[in-house]
C-alpha cells in the first residue's frame, strides 16, 4: 500500500449497476466469487444473493474501515456466504490455489498500474483462479470531466487488455456497464 497514488477510495455503489455488472461477467448460483479491493462490499452483497448457499463470496480489502461497514451489514442481514478478509492483495490473497470461479476487480487496477506494482497481485490472481476462471476488471471510462481518478491515471479498455494479457490471461470481451464504466472480461 505504499506508493505515489494511495488508492483507497470512494464506493462506486451509486454509479455502477451491480445487476448489470454481475450479469455481464456471468456470475451464477454456486459460484465462488472474489471481490478484490471490495471497498464497502456492495458488489459482494449483490453477488452473495446470486451465488446462494452453495456458493461463496470473498470480499478482500486492505482498508479496515470499509471492511467494518461490510461486516456490520453481514451481521445485520445474517449473511452466511460472504467471508470478509482484510489483506493487501499486492502481497498475498489468503485464498487456496485454483478455487475461485470469478475474480472481480472494480476501480482498483488503475492504482496498481500507477504504482507499478502489478506483478504480485496478478500472480496471486492467477494462482487463486481455477482453470478457465474469469478475471473481470471494471474501470472508469477515460473521459475528461467525468467521475473517477485524474485523466492521467484513467486507463482505457485497450490498456487493460494489454496489461492482463501480459500475465497470460486470455481476452474474452469488453462491455459497457454504466454511464462511466466498462468491464474487460478475461479467462485463465
Ligand atoms: C476506488 S475503491 C473501489 C472499491 C470498490 N471496488 C468499488 O468499486 O466501489 C479502491 C479499493 O481498493 C482497495 N485497495 C487498494 N489497494 C489495495 C491492496 N493493495 N489490497 C487490497 N485492497 C486494496 C482500497 O482500499 C479501496 O477500498
């Protein structure tokens, strides 16, 4: 978490449609879902409804305050299929090898690119994904005067595709998932 662009940040809850996103990435009942850099975990909460009792959601974030918001919600709503984990995903993702069906990362990748510390996080993502598992990256569209990080930090779908391909994941497709966001879907 040390770096020029210290990137804990705002939740995208109000500007990203969770149903649209989870539908685009093909989340289904029984899946094991990882929300990497989950923030307050609103997407994890939506995912937990889809994966159901036989599925599981890992919400991982390094920012304890965000995790506490999610933990409270898990308690209040008696949710049993979300495991909140406080961890720095650029060091270690505390999940077993090849167990995750979909790793979702929203509004987080640009920070790792900016800080030039992608290698470890990408090798951890490859490690925990099952063969043919999905890595889905949501980012802000690179458009001036719109929400998200400064223009020089925003990345476009082509950048995301090239970055992920370097780590030997295969590009599948890119889709618009909101006024300000797109998702790049890749496969292990
Ligand atoms: C802009 S927020 C996005 C939160 C959420 N994904 C969303 O779309 O609302 C970025 C999140 O990534 C988390 N984060 C940044 N670096 C991280 C790291 N190395 N390990 C775990 N989480 C990290 C931050 O704490 C923050 O909650």
